[in-house]
C-alpha cells in the first residue's frame, strides 16, 4: 500500500480527478490549499504569476492506493504535464505505508 500525494494549481483540479479515475483510484481526498513560493530575488518579468506575494491557490489530493496503481498514476501525470503549455506543473510524491489499521 502506498500514500499518493498530489499538489497542483487549482486550475488542474478537474484534470487530476479524471486521471485518478482513469488510473483506477476509486477513493481519494482533496482540499484547497494555499501554496507559497519565496520569490525574493526573482525579477517580476520572470515571475509567471506576476505577483510578489508568492501565494497561489492550489489543490492537494491524497489517496491510499495499491502499489501497482502508482505507476499508472505517475504515467498519467507525466503525460498531462508534458501536454501543458503552462509553466505550472502537477507534482506527485509517493510514500510507502508499512501498516494500516483497516486493511
């Protein structure tokens, strides 16, 4: 069992829900979060978000998934990131779960 964690700009919420479903993830949780990036020293012209505040409206997904599902999710996210013209990308992390109380 793995813990899948996905973060992205809120604009990707619908895409992520679709790719999770397509990958066979039937149960997941998600919430709105505020992302932050320290942009000190970055010129305003290089700042894609055109703001010096550094905060972004984001979404965080997490799901407990079987190990064999992780590769499909990673492939779907890689494909989506490569097809986007946006500089903002979907980020994913996977953590191994050693124990769970309900499986």
